[in-house]
C-alpha cells in the first residue's frame, strides 16, 4: 500500500509519524543508556568528518551539544520527539561522540539517616 497526500484517503500516512520512524530506522529505544528528558548530553572530541557516516540529525545534535543540552532541549531545537532524540543520542554515545550525564537522585535511598528521619517524623504525627 502506498500513502497519499489526501488526509481523507484511507491510505493516507501522517508525515509527522514517518519522519521520526525513518530517522531512527524503525528503532524505538537506544542501544545503550536511558536518556531521561533531563539527562544532559555533551559532544566530546573534534566534530566528525563528512565520511563518518552520520545522518544530518546526528550532526545537528553534535553541533547543539558543544554546550551541555538536555534531551528535552535537543528535541525542541530539532522539532523531533524525545524518543527519537534518545535513539540518536544512543548512536552517538556508542560512537563516543557524546557523553551523557543521567540525573542524580536528590536523596540516597541507602542512607539509614534518611530512613530514621522519616520514621521519627511519622512517629511524631
């Protein structure tokens, strides 16, 4: 079946869905890394040359990430879904072209002092 440009046609395919699918080659998850919306990405090393075999979106991410950017910021700049950006960042991370910093938990859940403080607070209620 072939899509048409007429949204009333039963074979019409929304181009907003097609582009992310094509950019990621159908992948929905990065090979490595989680890349939350607030994960920070930073380009490392010199920019890759034209023979690096990267897509334009990969190159744009590297350009944007010369300064740290979150997944949400990159998605907004490139006008692509965050899931698509996660896959592309995973590609760049695997090639060691970007580094990623996952968000840190504000509380160390293995800290006994924190548990005691919570219990003391509950007992005082």
